[in-house]
């Protein structure tokens, strides 16, 4: 009986160790969008740039410049498009093609029920620098249907790092009781 308790105790310790990741790293099956956003948020928090923002909701346009931006919150929609989750392993087909000096890597969902249907990363071929990231997302249930197309526009910095220069998203949301809402947001970092 004592040996059985020792074995169970050792197995429970082993199980705990297998679940822990000492480096705190996430698996990367596909492009690490969440890691990319985290790097940009850190940079933007340090640089504290002003953003020129245009918001269109059902054809009503608002424009404003914002000097204090909560970047984590501002870019959260892009984090939602992340496909690097254990549950999504092998759920996307990856393809790559060259178009006019650009290398385009596309991840396409194998099932229509997945939230992120397409994630596309565009690199400048000569420098392998990210110049654009796009995602198309859909969600649907008996209460609502939503579609979003989001884009991050990037540029290399003087130090050779990729920096966010603009971002945008557009889409529509149809709620059973509230009707349809079309929206568009574009932010340019000044």
C-alpha cells in the first residue's frame, strides 16, 4: 500500500511538471500574431505617439487625434485573431506565394466554424520584413452574426525593427433584435 501511494505521488508531481512551461513560452504552430502585437504594444507604450483616428458607424463619420492611447486595449481585436492555440493545431492550411516583390503567407481555416477564417502575413521579399498583416473573422450563433476584416500596416524603423504605422478594421454585425450595424475604424500613427 505504501508503494502505491509513493507511485501516485510521483505521478502527480510528474503530471504537474509536464503542464508547466518554465520559459512561459507559447507553442508556435503558425505565425505568432499575439507575440507580434505584444512587441508593438511595448514599443508604442514607450514611444507614446499620437494617433489620427477615423471611425465610421453606419455611415456616420468621426475624426479625432488621440495623444494618450491604451495600446493593449486598442489592439485587442488583433489579438483575438490569434491562431496559435493548442486547440487550433492542424486546423489551418498554410500556403505561400510571391507577388510583386512580396512574400505572402496565408493560413486558411479548414472549418467554417473557426472564428479566424484567414490570417495573411505579407513580407517584403528582399528584407523579409513584415509590411502587412490581415485577418478575416466570422462568428455566428442564433442571436448574432458578425464579420470583421482587420489589417495592420507596418514599416521598418531606423534600427531595422518592424513598427506599426497604421491599423484598421471594418465589418458588420447583425443582431436578431437590434438590426445591422456597419463599422470601420482606421488609425494612423503620427
